[in-house]
């Protein structure tokens, strides 16, 4: 069956390719565009000036407990400029180092899928090799071939500059979600270029670790949860509660798509890449991708007559959501430990199973709200509902746990020390100094010697 993917580069070009008279060059190095498009190139380069990022595990040590047993407990930062993407994924403790000394044959190592949204080179390889072959290869084997950070070819056909989705899984998922790229308005197509990466996804372990957007039933938190539950998908088993966990990843596109702004056709581009006039009087899109609050606040004035007033609305939402978020995080920490204590006191699997499912569900709803960067600006209503749902579910789980614990005479549960990231990591027996040392050795011997410079930007 033909789907939208076939037409995503424009049907004229497709025709030309089919008739053999057109030599497509679907991916180019960012640097090759500097001469033809000096303004966009210069602005794109400036995404490398936005180097600031926050250590979120240090700010909220409870995260270490919620993600115990997954790589997220090792390191988790807020996002920064697009040019840092390959270096950040190379350096994070989450990608550790290969388990054998040579990167190539280590099939058990991390999947190359982690590169999917970090570079147009991975989009090129996926196009050339097919999704399965790419995702079945190792992250470490692909590293030496990553030359470019997120750039022109990720969003544009280099021949025509038309917008496009460079990733087959994004084209497929949009078609699935009845938002086939070729049938969208220009504004929606532009938003979808961001939606290639700013979405939640998972690796299909039983299918070469392919990157899949879990949108079969829809893209709301509830529908994605239904998808995972029906597939009995478990991302990892929580070592304290033994709950079968899920992980949400930055669903910016999904949450935005249900916002008041999306309803009236206001997209990512209006706020993060607004039009500007250059010194020479040319009107262009801001390719620096605005992320600072002060700059984004200015973007509101394009449309809102009282920009300070709407800015205040979202700032108030931010405060309220952060408070709700912190409360859910505490409740979930308690729930994981109480479930562990109940099990150790002899609660049976039958007694605990519904509680563990509730913990899975609550943490999923919490994560879907919290992992969506900027959700307070994108869709505060949805975030409020998700955190409310998470709260109700975890409160129910804790009530059940309280009765299981009291039935077994347990009156005190040893909750962890959350005074710092190090304390929380110690509480889950994570030896971070050891992880850092072996990562350092790998960076020195392999990444610094054999991988292109883009993988070291900012380090
Ligand atoms: C993350 C996606 C993204 C990346 C990366 C990107 N662009 Fe764009 N670009 C856009 C969008 C969106 C527009 C607006 C298109 C529209 O509204 O039709 C645009 C517009 C343009 C235009 C039309 C003039 C203008 O500025 O509105 C040119 C030329 C262009 N980009 C070149 C480049 C070059 C060269 C690079 C790499 C140095 C690049 N782009 C990187 C998304 C991107
Ligand atoms: C190819 C994947 C990809 C595409 C396409 C993409 N992004 Fe990103 N974006 C990322 C990654 C990965 C990061 C985090 C980089 C890091 O922290 O190293 C990021 C970071 C960001 C940030 C934080 C920047 C900062 O300076 O703090 C914003 C804002 C953002 N993206 C918006 C957008 C918008 C808007 C679009 C569409 C025009 C877009 N992105 C397209 C992958 C992508
Ligand atoms: C109405 C304006 C608006 C629209 C539309 C919008 N954003 Fe945002 N975005 C913001 C604001 C404001 C923030 C908060 C910035 C902050 O907290 O520093 C933000 C934050 C982000 C961040 C996190 C930046 C960081 O450094 O933490 C990302 C990533 C992002 N947006 C991507 C997107 C994507 C992708 C879309 C479209 C699917 C989109 N945004 C639509 C205004 C907008
Ligand atoms: C491209 C135009 C555009 C931009 C840019 C834009 N908005 Fe809006 N915004 C709208 C429209 C149109 C509506 C819907 C109007 C309505 O329903 O009254 C809206 C609605 C809203 C609402 C909900 C209605 C309300 O008044 O409470 C808020 C809040 C809001 N915008 C905040 C922002 C913020 C904050 C920014 C900047 C980060 C921003 N908008 C940027 C066009 C825009």
C-alpha cells in the first residue's frame, strides 16, 4: 500500500527520480550550505551558543529513585542547542561504553537507534540501510560516522529547500495519526519537522530496537498507555518496588497538537523560529531556534496585544505545575518503597500486582507531563490533567499499600535520603564514580581518537 512517505519529497521530484533524470542528493553536510544560505547557516550555527543546561537529577533527586534501574538514574540534563546533540549523547553516562573492548561486534550493546534524532547522518544511514539494519547496529559502531549535528537536511530537501521529514518512522507515524505529511498545511508541515524528534517513542526490542512512535490508538497519554499495556511492554523492572515501568520521552509535538494554539494554527515555528528582518532587509525564519524565556516572551507580541498578560498566564501555570509535579514525585518515591517493604514483609504477588500496575500507570502520567519540556507554555491544561490523574492513581496505590503494610504489622518504611543527587544514587546502590571513570576511559581511547569533532562540541 502506498502511504504518505512516497510523496513526502514532492511528487514532481518523485516522478523525476522514477524517470531516472534526476540525481538526488538527499543529505548534505551543514557546512556545504554556508555559501548559498549564509543567513540561515549563521543562525543555525548559533544554536551552538545556547550551551547552558541544568542537571535535573541534582535539582530533583527524587528522579533518581523514580528511574532507579534505568539509565536515566545515572544522568539527566535539560536540553540545550541543537548543535550539542551528538556530543551530549556521546558523553552522557546513559550511553555508557560498550561491554566488550571493540565497538563493532558488540551486538548486545546499546542500539544505534539512540542516534536517530541527533544528526542528519543517522537519517541518511536509515534511508540507505533501512530502519531495521540501522537500529540493529551498535551505537558505538555508528559513532565514527556522525559528522553533523541536527541541521539543514533534517528539515529540508537540499535540492529544493522544501520542508520534509527526513525520518521514515516519523512519516509513517504521522500517516498513522491521520496527519499524513503531504496532506498538511504548510504551517503543520513545519511543525511536523520538529515532531520528527520532539515526540515520545520507544525502541522495539523484539524488532531490532526500531524506533517506534506508539501512536497506534492515538497520541494521548491514555491511548499510548493502552498501547503499551496491550503489548505488555515493560521498559524496565523497578528494583525497589518491582513495578513494570514505562518511560515517556519529551512529547512536545503531542501535547502541543492538542493546545489552543494548535487549534488556531499557531505552531512551534511561530514561537521558536519567528520571522525576522535581516540587516539587508531580507525576511527569514530565525534558524537559531529560540529557547531563552526572554526571547520567547518577545515572540508572543507578534500576535497578542498584551503579551505581558499572556506571559503571566503561563508563568503562573508553570509555578502551579511545578508544585503539582514535586508532590507527585514525592508520592511515587513513597509508593516504590512501600511496595518494596510490603513485599519484604510477605505480601503476595496477587496482593501486590494491582498496586504495581497502579505505580506504573501513575508514573507514566506524571512522566508524560513532566518529560514534555515547556509543557507549561505548550499545553498547561493537559499537564494539569495528567498530574491530577497521576496523583489520584498513586494515592489509591498508597492506600492499598497502607493496608497491606498494617496487616503485616509494618509501621515504618525506610524512605531514602533525598538531600542530594549523590545521596539518592547511593540509596539505589549506583556507583557513579566507577561509571564516570570507565566512561572517561572510553571517551579518551575511542571518542576522542576516532569519532568526528562534532561529538566533542562543548566538552
Ligand atoms: C529544525 C528544522 C530546520 C532546520 C534544522 C533548518 N531549517 Fe530552514 N527552515 C525551517 C522552517 C520550518 C522554515 C520555514 C519554511 C516555511 O514556512 O515554508 C525554514 C526556512 C528556510 C529557508 C527559507 C527562508 C527563510 O528563512 O524563511 C531557507 C533558505 C532555509 N530554511 C535554509 C536552511 C539551511 C541552509 C539550514 C541549515 C544551515 C536550515 N534551513 C536548517 C526549518 C529548518
Ligand atoms: C533531528 C531531531 C530534531 C529536530 C528535527 C528538532 N529537534 Fe529540537 N532538539 C533535538 C535534540 C536532540 C535536542 C537536545 C540537544 C541537546 O541537549 O544536546 C533539542 C533541543 C531543542 C530545544 C532546546 C534548545 C535550547 O537551546 O535549550 C528547543 C527549543 C528545540 N529543540 C526546538 C525545536 C523546534 C522548534 C524544532 C522544529 C523547528 C526542532 N527542535 C527540531 C532534536 C531535534
Ligand atoms: C506559543 C508559543 C510556543 C509554541 C507554539 C511552541 N513553543 Fe516550545 N516553548 C515555548 C516556551 C515559552 C517555552 C519555555 C521556555 C523555557 O522554559 O525556557 C518552550 C519550551 C520548549 C522546549 C524546551 C526548551 C528548554 O530549553 O527547556 C522545547 C524542546 C520546545 N519548546 C519545543 C517546541 C516544539 C517542538 C513545539 C511544536 C510542536 C513548540 N515548542 C511549540 C513556546 C512555544
Ligand atoms: C502566531 C500568533 C501567536 C503567537 C506567536 C502566540 N500566540 Fe497565544 N494565541 C494566539 C491565538 C490566535 C490564540 C487564540 C485566541 C483566542 O482564542 O482568544 C492564542 C491563545 C493564547 C492563550 C489562551 C487564551 C488566553 O488569552 O488566555 C494563551 C495563554 C496564549 N495564547 C499565550 C501565548 C504566549 C505566552 C505566547 C508567547 C510565548 C503566545 N501565546 C504566542 C496566537 C499567538
